[in-house]
């Protein structure tokens, strides 16, 4: 996971640091699209991970159904793991979107985040892809 994040940030830095002196709206939209593609990939990966965690939780909960203590520990760990997954996703998406918005601003255009709700397991997180504001 750490290696994947480093690779994502390296790619993001590469496309954020390249560019010409004159920028068009298409150039700015391209930056937004690339950032949103990275965020969408992170969301898809987090959803797959949450799905596996939820399936495993269900199987283990069935095995522990007669032991309330084990069941409560399992539920606590499941909820904590989903929370860590979701907050990590939200923080990473925010960093990517913020960097892209800064790049778009440097290009002379305005962009902002819009939030979408993503459900992972039994929890909802707000993730922030970006949109170009063409004044």
C-alpha cells in the first residue's frame, strides 16, 4: 500500500510540475481529469478492500456468534479497520485534489472540490474529486 501511494504521488508530481507558459481550458481540464482518475482508482481499490473485509467479518462473526466477547472484539476491529481505510482514502484524495487545484490555479483557472459519499463497509466517507469552474 505504501509503495502504491509513493507511485501515485510520484506520477502526480510529474504531471503537476510539467507544463508550458500559456495554458488553455483544455490543459486545466486535463489536470483535473488526471487527478480525478487517480482518485477514482483509489476509491475502487478501497471499495474492493472493504468488500473483502466485510465478507471476512461476516464469516468470522458467524463462527463467533455464540461468544459475545469475541463477537464484540471482532466488530470493534472491523469498524476500526474500515475507519482507517476510509480516512486514509479521504486524506489521500484530498492531497491529490489540492495539488491539482493549485496547479490549475497556477494555469490561470479556478477549480474546486465537490464531495461524493463513498460507503465502505458500514461507514460513509466524503471524498473530494475536483471540477473546473469556467467563469
